[in-house]
């Protein structure tokens, strides 16, 4: 799946990078694992327009969808 939107609420943890992809109509939480983030050449910062490609999964503890980039 490919999603285009603004990146918001960026958090960098030891194991992953967490952020929200948002457009005019909706938002979805996203996770980029540390190994993928290391290969990403551009700096990830709030408000940056990006196109993310990944799989949608359900985060079971909260029962919500998230994009695994």
C-alpha cells in the first residue's frame, strides 16, 4: 500500500520511528523500524510531505490500524 501525506508527531525510539501520516480527510499511525530508518537518506521531521509504502496491520493492544513502513 502507498500513502501520501504530511508526517506529524514524529518520535524516535530505540527500536523504531513512530509518526502519523495525515491528509485533509484522515490520519493513520505509522511505524518505521530502525533498520529501515537507517537506510532512509532524507531527514524525517514534522510537517514533511512524504509518500510511504508499507503494510496495514492492526495494533492489537489498542485495536487500531497502523502502517508498517
